[in-house]
């Protein structure tokens, strides 16, 4: 119930789909509904499911389902890790804590149900694949279901399938080493073969799906292109294949001898590593992102991370080596992936997507860590005090799910009715004046939605590596306005303004900034720039719009 | 340690944690709803503009996209060389404008009203500006080069440059 309430809150509050990516996705569905071709860069499943809903219920009902029903449905996508937790064979585990984390952790609330995006669907099938893989240790026939859900992950979301590929690869390498070094058991060999088949299915189906997507919009292809440009990559990969399983299996054997006092060290170290260190690094390298980093990392570092680490350590101590590898191998590879992606120029910003997968995967361990922590409290007073303190941490995890722009790098996620009208009218004006429309990614998505992707929108949505041709983006970066062409409509919203803690949203890998007062004064007072429309939250500007139109007449 | 003691361990913590965190989160959700802004809005746009020797004619459209009647004052202002529009996060200020005319406009819920404006601008006029003030009691006491300051949440304005 809590999970559903949290996820439906922005929809009920704003009456519109929350987030702006959903407008971009829905615009593609509207084009598909017209029988036209459009690329589906994440994978086709999300789009075709939505298309089926649209065709079945009609446009108005489809929108209502999208806004008010789908957040509730997506809430159920958090369940696979809960069932994994229920399968723990330790008496101290309380699966309710895992469910609590899944329900309230900010990134999970946001990405699974808070905003309706293909990633939510991808996470569901990612989670199911992990669950079925785990069940395959009891009965190998569950691997068939893991293959099926793996295929659906491919169909759903490009980054999810990449994470699933890493998950199965890490298990394959680690269990292969374990098989060769410690336990030559037929059941394990069969499992290895099935994991290998699953990896092949993922690769083959990914290749097929890539052909359906716009190449320059598919994250996997872009990652692949970037990575293959690194000369030493084959060497790194080969070294990793040999060293990784050793680095996983042997330390787990060491961890089994770890002292019980790990709890104190964990709960002191984790806030330092999870909060102090990122904050310090952010202040040095990207001080403008400090409010965002603090907003998200403080709750996670205090309320989630210590219990997850404690849970991992204790799980490795108390469970079998085979069982410990199941969690340690993928988590370690996800961490390596994160460091690697940070180092890739232009791709380091993908790092903001990875924590969701890591947290989703690690929630059973966090729940387990919290369970153990609660069992170690030896008086009612301590239980009360700890319960109250950790309740506030849990609250902070939930309350940081939908940040305001000043805590979200200037991004205002909600879209208003007035901005929808602005986009509709901008499109109408663009047809009247035969003009292009210059606006940021946020309003561009809304523009694509209202125009069914027909609007002539300037901007670099798909051109990741070119300099920006957007006047708004350029002036937001330099702070200096310059003259723009006569056939461009500038669509400005208060969400882009510096005085409202806003930002001109550009592709995440490219520079952008807020519109300062100098730029606004230029638009308001430069001779020749008409202010065509005002919707209270935004305005349209254009140079000499009527002159050309009247001359044409 | 007795089994019943082991089984009871952490039970009070669990109840405290679940109840307290649920309570705080429900409070948070209630706060979020209390912060909801009205969804209705008024908008204004120029839908036509012609300039010839007879003067300038502008067609304005004001839409009331809310469920309440809108009553406000429409100012038509002439801007000269030294006219400027400034804004901060709360106010618009219009300096160096001459108020050509003002009238009270009422717009019913979901209604769009088209207003035709025809005028002979006169020498030195560089731009024509229309301000719709949503506060019907706002009236500028003068039509000369005064500073006009209007709250942003009560004002809509559009402009066109002439000549």
C-alpha cells in the first residue's frame, strides 16, 4: 500500500504523467497508432503494450490509464527481490524489511512506477530473471523461465539487458572457476551450460532487437562503439575473464572468517564511504551538483548502504559458498562497470542509471542486514530507539523520491497544463510561419507528444556527439545572448530560468545551464523579437513573424 | 538463550519501525497534496497582425483554461525608444510605455475571446504591448511614461514590434 501511494502521488498531484520522458515515449506510440514507422530505442515491448492499451481503450482512457493506473501496476514490479528474500534459508531473515526497502527507496520509487518508463518494465524482467536463476539451484528447470524472462528483458529495455548480461556472465565465470577448483558436480555443470545458453540467447536477441531501433538512440550500440575504440579493451577483457572469478571466490572464503564486530566497522565506514567521500569529490569536480548528490546519497548512505553491506558480509559468512557467489559476483561486476563507465568520456553520466539496478539487486541483502541488526538489539529501550531512528532514515529515503529542481540539478520533472498548451500553440505557429522550434529536451518531449512527432524541433536529441545547434542551449551555457534567425520560434518556460532554480535541459552528456536575466532581457527588449504568447509559465518568441507572413500574402 | 526470547527479539523494533515510518511517509504524502497548485490557467496570444498605411491592426486571443470566470484589465501600451520590460521572480515592470487604452475583459470558463485592436501608432512608436492583468481592481492611474509594476502571477503580456 505504501509503495502504491508513493508512486501514485505525483500523478494525483499534477493530473498529468509525471516526468517528461513519458511524453517522448508516448509520442512514438501515437505515431505507431497512425500506422507509421518510428524507432523504439529502448526495445519494442513497452511501446507495443502501450499501443495495445491505446487501441483497446481509445485515447482519453489510454491517458487516464497511463496517469492513474500504470503507476499502481508498475508498483508490483518491485516484487521479484522480495521473493528472493523469502527464499533465504536463514531463520533471522525478515522479508518484510526487503519489501520496505523496495517500497520506499528513492531511486526505486522514481524509476519503478513514479515515472512510467521502459526501465521499469526492464527492471521487472531483470528481477524475474534473477529470481528464476536463484530457483534453478533447487530445480534446474527454472532456468527455462529465466531464459524467457531474459528474452523479455531484451524486448523491454537496453540497459536492463546489459545489466542482465553482466549478471549471468559474472555467475558463469565464478561458478566455472568454482566447478574447476572446488566442486565438480554434475548439477553445477548442467547449470553452467544453461547459463551459457541464456547468455547466448541474450546476445542473439539483443542483436535482432538492435536492428529495430534507431542505432544512434540505442545505448548498447553507443556503449559498444565507445568501448571498442579503446585499444587495450581486448586485453582488459581477457585479463578480467581470468582474474574476476578468482577475485570473487577467494575473498568470499576469507569473509567467512570475518569477525562479528564487522557490524561496528560497517556502520561507521559506510556513511563515510557512501556520503562523505562522494560529497567531497563532488565539491572538487562538480560543485553545482552538490545539492543533488546530498539529496540522494544521504538517505541511501544512512538508511540503506550500511545494512546492505552488513547483510552481504553476514550472508557470505553464514551461507554456502555457492550461495554467496550468487550475490557477490554480480555486485562486484556492477561496481567495476560503474568505475569503468565513469572513466569513459561522454558516458560517465550513465552512472546515474546504474545505482537503481544495484539497489534493486541488493535489497534482499539490505533487508537481511536490517533483520540481523534488529536481532542483535538486546533490550526494549534499544529496539525502540533504533526503530525510531531508522524509521526517520526510511522516511528520508521515501521523501527524496521526487526532488524539486534545486535538488535535481535544475530539472523540473513535472509538466503543467500550461506548458502542454504552449507546446500545442508553438506547433501551430510553426506551421503558420513555416518555422522551426527551439526548446530544451524537457519541452521538446512535450512538443513531440502534442505534435505526434511532426514538429520541426531544433536540438540534439539524437546527436550525442555534435555541438548544439540550439540557441537556448548555447546562451544557457555562455550566458551571452546573440542574434538568432527569423524562422525560429523560441519556446521558453520558467523551468529553464535561473531565478526559479531551473535549467535548459540538454542531453545529459552535454553542457547546459540556466537562462539568466541577461538572456530574458534580450528576448523581452531586443527590437524585432515579438512575444507571441504568454501562458503564465512560459512564452513564445519569434523575430518579425508577421512581416514575412504578410509579405507572402 | 531460551527459544521464546530468541523469537521475541527484534519484534518491538519491527513494530516501531513499520508504524513510525508508515506514519511519517503518510504525513509526507499529505504534505505533497497540500502543496498542489491550481491546474487552471489563462493564456494570451497574438493570432494576427497587419501593418499598413492605415495603421496597425492586431488580433489578440485570450483563453480561460480554468473552471472559474476570469475578469481582468487589458492594457494596450505603446513603447518608444526608451521603453523596457524588466522582470524578477515576482514582478514585471514596464517602463517608458504610454497606455493607449485599457478595458475590463471578462472570460467565462473554457472560453476563448478574440479581441481586435486597431490603432494609428504615431511617431516614434517602436512596439505595441498588450498586458492582461488578472486582478480586476488594478488600474493604472496615468497614461503617460510611468513605471507600471504588476505581479507576475497576475499578468500576461505579449508584444509586437512595428515599423
